[in-house]
C-alpha cells in the first residue's frame, strides 16, 4: 500500500466534495476491474454547520489480494496519519 498524499485541499464542505465527484462516479465507464485501488479519505468536523473538511488523504493499493487485508492496513495507516497531523 502506498500513501499518495495528505493535504488540506478544500471542497468547502461535504456538499462541495459530492458535487465535484458525482460526475465521475456516475459516468458510464466508472465501474471496471483494475489492479490498482485508490481510496480517498476525508475527515469532516462534526460541529454545527455544513461540516468543514479537516483532513484528506489518498492511498493506492496495488494488486490487492484480500479486501479484508487492505481495509485493515488502510485503517491503521489512516489512524497513524491523523495522529501525525494532531487530529486525533
């Protein structure tokens, strides 16, 4: 698993993110089988309002053998990155 980037890129809110990715996710060729899995993780504030984006990270997994192993490794990696950024 490779960590691609972590940034404070701002979509403004969850709805800004949703509007940006909706055309990609619902395009006709979106679903296909690949050997690379890219996961974008966004953390939003839970304070009142629209939920400001606090942190975002992207990871790539190449030739994943098991979804369970990828999820376990990615979860640990995200926690480590959030601790490094003093978010948790």
